[in-house]
C-alpha cells in the first residue's frame, strides 16, 4: 500500500493500514511533514507477525550498512521506522516520486493531499504507471469527484481489455477508484459520538452499528446478544486457568454458553430513543404553517360564534337550519335587510351578528397579513421551540457541520444549530430539514442559552476554528458541568491534550475530542483494502473486520446454510442485503437459510479468515516471497558489481 499526503490524515491512514490490517505501507510526505509528525506513525501497532519476521530477516541478510538504492531526483531515500511503515520524502507526487514509492508493484494508492488538483494529477499519473492499481482519492469537490471516479475506472477497464485481462500478478485486487471526502467519512462518527459517546462505529445499509462490551452474565441469566456476539474477552482472573488465552473472536453458541464468566463484545445498532423535535405539524400541516397558534384560536372562536348565532336564529324563528345559517352570514357581512317589523329575538340576533362581523374584520386582516408574511419568510430560519429538551446543539454549519446535521436528522435526533455566518453553506440544508438555527457568535454571552444549552443532550462543536470550539465547550461546561461535549479539532495531538484536560477537570461528564483525520482514516483504509471492506473494530490486541461479500464464487458460502457457512474464529454471516422496493439489511437470518449465488451478505471475520475466504492469503505470501527474492537478488548484484 502507498499513501501520499501532506497532513495528519496521511500519517493516521498509514498507521491504520499497518496496525489494523497488517499491510506493508510506504508513506510519501514532504520533508516538513516527516520532521513534524513521525510520532503518529511510530505509534502504529505492527499487527502482522509474519510480515515483521520477513522484514527482519531481509534486513539481517542484507547487512547493516549501505542503505537502500539511490533516491530519485526530488525525493529522499526511504526509511523504515519502528512502526513498520516505509517513510519517503517527496515535495510533490511526481512520476519519479511515485515510481520510487513502488506504485508499479503496489496494490493500492491513497492520495490525500489537501489540494484537489494535486490529487487528480497524481491519480492520472499513477493510473498510467499501473492500470491495475486501486486508487483512493481525497477530493473536496463531490461532483468533480464523481466524474474523476468514472474517468479513472474507464481508463482501468480499457487498459485491462487491451491486456490479458484481470490482474497481471493474480493478486485479485480490483483496479477500482474511490473518491472520498473527509467530511463525509467523519460525519457518521461525530454523530455517533454525540449520541452514544463512542466514535468507533460501522455504517452499512443506512444503519450505524457499534461494538459494545458487556459484563459477564450472572448465573441463570441470559444476556441480550444484540445483533450478534462478536467476541469473548480475556478472563479477568489472569491467575486462573486460561487467564492468558486472550480474546475469543467469533465464538460459537457452545463457547458463549460455557464462557459465562467472561465479558462479551456484541454488535448493537446506534439509535435515538429521546424526544423528537416538535415541528408544528398536526392534522392540517399547511394551516399550521400559515397561521400562528393565537390566530388559529381567534378564527376558531369566530366560527363558534357564527354557529351559535345560527342555532339561536333557528330556535327563535323556527326556520330551516340551513336558511338560519345563511341569514346569519348575511347579517355578519352586513348585506341583509334590516329586521324591521320582525320579532324582538330576530332583531337582537341581527345586531349581535353585525357586532360579530365587526370583530371578524381585524381577524381576517391579521390572517391575510400573517399568511403573506409566512410566504415572504418561507426561507427564513426557525427558532428553537419552547420546552425543547434532550436535543443536540450543533456549532458550525460548514462542510463538516452540514454532513453531521444531515446524519443526525436521518437518525431522527432533534438538533439546534448555531452559526455566526448568515451566508454559511449549511443554512439551506437547515431550512430544508426544518431545523432551528440561532444566528450569532457562539463566543458571545447568550447565544448558547438561546439554543437551550441548559436542557440539551449533547454539544457538538465542529466549527473550522479550534479555539472557537474549545471556548464554546468551556462556556457550556460552566453553564452545565455534566453536559456531554464533542469537539472537532484539526490536530490529533492537540485533540488528545484537550481530551485529557477536560476529562480531568470534569470526571463525571462525557468528553470526546476528535480530529477529522482520526475519524476519516478508517474509511480511507477500508477503501484501500477494497470496496467490500466496511470497517474494523479492535478487540483487545486483535481486530475484527466487516465486509460485504457476494456469495457467488465462494464455495465456503454458496449453497450452504447460514449455520453451515459459519466458521468459529474465522468468519460469520451477519446479514443479507435485500433488494426491491425497500432495500436494506435483513439481520434476523435463521441458521437454516440457504445462501444463494445472487445473495450479497455482510459478515464479520478475522484478518486471516477474510484473507482465506477471499482467496488472498496464499497470493499475499507469494508476493512477499517474490519481493524478498527480488530484494536479495538486487543486493547480490550490487555486491558483485562492487
């Protein structure tokens, strides 16, 4: 895997690929980035012991001196830091720099520079160098990204058609192109953090899923397995039998039953069960949107008066009820003849009808003016309704805030937004979703109070200024010390420092500080592993992967029941994608359901199990052996030449 970038996302992505998926990674960064951010890469966990042993053996066989081959112009020689990531310096991702990074032999390339033009130019060059390369691009322009994705996929298809077809090395890696935005990938995690306090979520089928650790079930009790039981954690008594065995991933029913004294990790859906946001919609939503509640009561009172006068006229004169109602309306609008020479009751009712008509005039005028005002301000922003509580206060409606707002409303979570710029890009989305917005500087007193911060469920600060987010959170904590807060901070190290400080100052409150690079890296890493990878959850020192796989072509799945396809410790089918009028995921698959070739399923697997299921394990080992042989052969030729 090759990762090229100029900010924290590149380092975080390299650490994710190496630590979670155990891949060999080459990181290409400018010289300044290498000197500023090496600790992020160094902290990456080397999770693949086989690859580590191969690298160590290669280093021992080739000796300690001499270093690598000569660097290309504009690049510095690559280094192998303790984190297992090959680090290389390059000012720009030129053709020479990409060739030096090994793009021609790589399975996937991620271009995560902060500039769209740089990423596009490098992607076109990389596709020419290696038509079978999987590309992952970071682009802010979503519409342009769709066109670029189609263009690069078409170029890869044409190149494969001219050749032998398929992958030249038999690796099975598809030459797909995936365009991602850090805003789109970070929004689900931010929404889940505000709702549940965790950002480790999995998004699939329109659902947000999380892995939850549950304590051991007591004797005679049955714990709720959620959507699925993913793992049994290590025994708490390390001195007891089996205390050092580690977690049991994807256990079968017998293991779950026998492991009653061990904590479990289950898969749950992230949902919201609090009060919904009142939107003023009733039986007649159009009527409620045109007229205020006071005016509606006034109109109802006038209708009641007219009906009462019509009934009284019917009883006094004895005429037909419809004629009585008609005469009452004529008297109300002063277009009937005076009741001269008629009974006293009829004359009194006519006077009362005329009085009601005078009272009706200002009510009708107010209705007309209010309706006109409603049409005139149809694009105006709503204010937070009275009595609102249990909502999420969202600070900032920029690129990140707009995506988070959309995700929160998809989960039916009430939201109140705070924005200082009246021309912000997210205000149109707030109007369309009928979300209340408070316009004002969040650092000024009274703005958060107008957003009902004292009755809010959580505060989500996602403005583009770190100091503004921090100041808003500190002010909100002064108003309500136990408020759950989530900060979006640019720098990962700064986010860690803020989190530790706020947690120490408010130990009883939920505090989460997240950098966008930290939240977006898992999605970029999953795209580099292939479109079938949905995400990963860490379980102690091991990792569970989630993938969407077509059943056809996999003999371990096709024609087997869900129970027969389950392999403890390797993979487990969780859900099946449904098609038709209401597409989604069916999570309640019985063990007797037979998997068809046309089915597409979501499964949980270990890294080794998924590699075996997809047929990649042997190919990866063969590629590793070829790379080691090539390295040793080149080193031997250099010594012979010397």
